[in-house]
C-alpha cells in the first residue's frame, strides 16, 4: 500500500519529494511510530546538512554562468575544426560539441537547451530534417551527465553510496567517449546523405576557433585534475568552477553582464532547491527503510534467487530502463540505489562500475517517452511534435542501448581509467 501511495502521487503530478513524503507519512501512520513529524523533519534536515552537498548548487551555478558566457558558439566552432571534414559533419559536430559541453554543465537538459537553439535551425539549413536534428541533439545530450564534472555522479557518490567522487568522475570518461563514437558511426552511415556542403573555414578562423575553444576546456581539466591530485575537495573545486566561469564570462569573452547575475543566481537557487528537497525526502525514507530492515530483506531475497552476477546486472539494467520511463533520473537513483548498491557489492560488482552503469542507465530515460525531459526541451525548440521526434529518436535509443550493454558486460570500459589512477 505504501508503494501505491507513492505511485498515485506521481501519477497525479505531485512533485517527487512530496510523493515520497506522502508515502512515508502513510507508512508511519499505520505503524507504531510516535512523533512522526519530528522524525521526518529531523531526518530531512540531517540528509541536507552536509558540507560536500554544497558542490551541487555550486556546479549548477557554474554551468549556468558558462551557458550565459557565449561559450556555445565557441564550442561549436572548436568541434567543427576537429570533426567538420567527416561525412555528416554537422551532425558529428553536434555530438562532439555535447562531449565538450558535458565538461561545463554536467546536465543533459542544459546541453539540449543551449546547443539545440543553435544546431537545430542550422542543421535544417544544411539539409537535415528538423525532427532528426532535434533527435540527435537530445540523444547526444545524454553524454552530459556521464563525462565529468557530473551532477548526478556527485549526488550518487555523496548522498547514496559514499563511493569515491574522483573514481566515478574518471569512470564516466570511457562510457561517454564510447557513446559519442557509436552515435558518430550511426550518423556517418545513415545521415550522411542529408547534408549539403558548407564553405571551408580559413586557416586563421580555425586557429581562432581552437584557441577560444580551449579556454572553457581548461575548467573541467582543472576540476578533475585538482581533485585527483588531492589539492581540493569536490566542493572546493566547484567553488573554483564558479570563479572561473565568472572570469571567463565577464573579462575574457565579455558576454556575461553583471546585470544578468541576479537572474542567473535565482535560476541556480531554484534548481538546487528542487534537488535538495528530494535529497532530504529520500534521506528520511531511507532512514525508515533501514529502521525496518527493508534493504536487508531485499538483499537476502536477491542473494537467494540471483545466483550469478550477470543475472543481477541484467535485472538492474531492465529495472532502471523501465523506471526511467516514468521517473526523473536523480529521483529514481535516490530511491533505488540505497537498496541495490549493497546487493551489487555483495555480488562482487565493482562499486565504480555499478555507479556509472546506474547513471548511464537513468540518463537514457531522458530521451524516452512519456517522461523524457530532453525530448520535451528539444521539441520546445524544434516544434515538430513528440510523435515525429519519438520516431526519429528510436534508432538513436537503440545505439545508446548498445553502449549500455557494452559497459554492462565489459566493466573495463568503466574501470580502466580509475584503476590507472589508483581508484
């Protein structure tokens, strides 16, 4: 009945945090729990009272600042120099611009919004169908939360499992690049006939594009590098990212205006508040489940009926794909991972491998209807309708599913970089 309350809340459109709290209050009301409100409030506050969690609003703010600093066109020019000479060049530039942009925003939705406004009309001018342009923009934006720095990875490591943040950051590099390569192969084979030729860039313009593209790239390199060297914590690195974004936007590119800062800070606070309230609600729910030994019972059940690691991984993959159809990725992660992570560890699954697998899995849900947020953002820009967009994104979904299968059954695609650096 508790899960029925949760599902009803989600179905009627109640925010995830309030749906969780409604189910939590019901569970405590039918049980023998005194001081219900006090317990929930204490556990919610305790779940949000964490210094490392400051990294979340800071990285969100850094991404907003970089998005407003005029880096989008510079990233596009940078990636055009790198891959613009290949077949289906503009579609490939779209994909690899997402790889570069991933190191700045850590958000698939921000990626779709920022790059889509430039790429969708430009790809249409070059001969691509508008619905295909929107689909490839949404599909490639999934790379954003996988390549570091990544907001879902930080939440996974700090609030759910305690797995090493640097290890997870490094673990996302291989799968992110793998997905970009597979999407590039797809567009070269199936979308090359769309594109009309474009005038070549001059040597001077290429040099300028490379130079201006390297400036924003220094931010993720410094963030990951400083964390790996032990110079800063993830929270301190996030603070530097904000300072770097301000300097680049105001003094180097000069496209970020001081008068724009209040609106940027307001958006960042709003987005951060949504995430933090969900974290608080899930912390209270996790405490209640632990108090009632629910994770232990689920672990015992899984260990009895899942006798092989591959059975658990396949079951988890299917579960998260289904859940991702209806629930936003971070919310699903916060609800399910505290139960599934101990099972994965007990079955010998590498914690870094499992973490990236979960993040990758749930991010695919951003491009699958009926709750694919990146689909909604792409359609709001392209205006082609979700029906046409869904038909175009289906083969791209299959490409991403292939990448998911590869990283599921070849753990080295995730773990070889972290192990090289000692994680």
